[in-house]
C-alpha cells in the first residue's frame, strides 16, 4: 500500500517552514480546512514576507490587506495580520505576528508600497506602531481624535464629541454628554393605549346607518 498524499495546503506550509530562516516561523496551521496560516516571529517578518513574495514556488505577489486584532487579556496584546495573494498560483496565505502598543512592527511598505495605507489604518484603529513607516498619520479618524477606536477597551461613546458652535463659528470638541429628554412612559401596549384609530368615525356612522335600514325592513313599509 502506498503512503497517503499530503494535502496541498499542508505541503505548502511545510515547504515554507523548511525554506524560511531557522526559528522564523512559530507555527503552521490549516484552519477551516482551506486557510493556510503562518505565525511568524516579529524580528523575522521581513525575511519571511520577502521569501513568500520572491520565491517562484510561493509567488505571493500581492499584499491584499493588513489588519489588527486586539486580545486585551493576552500578552502580547495585538496580532498584526497580513493577507497575501498569489495570482499566478491561485492561492492565499495569512501571516500573523504578535506585538503590543510599545514594540513596533517592521513596515512592509518596502515590499508592497500599497501597505502604507493598511499600516496607517492599523495604527489609527489600534495604535500599533510600524517601524520604518514614514507616513504614519491618521487615516479614518480626525487629526485631533483621541485614542484608537477598535481597541476592546475603547468606550462606545468615545472620549469627546464634535459639534459646530454657531456663536464661535467653528467646530468644537467637548467631553461626551449623554443627555436625554424626559419621557413619560405609560407601559401600555399600542393596542391598549390607543382607544381610537383614524377612520373609526366612518365605521360608527356606517353601523348606525345599517342598523336603521335593518329596523325599517323588520317594521315593514306600512308601519
């Protein structure tokens, strides 16, 4: 009997792990049966990504997305996720590195210039710093925004609210004030609280008219 064939994604992961620098890849997994995931040491991120891009056996030419994941109770707290695509070989790989808010992650803008936008977005949303990124500005929030909205400990209301002040003729930032007008609740269902509906007067008029006609028929024409 011959040996069982190794599934393609498992074989690809094994080939990448064997080719990468020693100790660079912490784990290789195939999730959901169809997603190859590599967890890489932060210091070895650039050599591994360059290998995935340039080696013709892998040929992951495009970096489709970079995003962050927040694990508040874990150390290190954040994951940075790189989703790579090989158009020539029609396959994908996900590369993950761990970090925290103090230790920077190497920028991959030198490998994929489009990564500048993704790194700016990840910094804006999570506060993850990318070493070597010269254009680390906010992308989705305002320049004066405080905090990073996709962190799990960021309050749902934010720290400040923005409004236009008609007297000062400018946009002003103020602490969040959750004001609510007083409302009197009667705790009744709509059917109990509403005793009449628009058009009910027509129903009552028609009923009275029909009742009069019925009385006339019962009494007869001679009475």
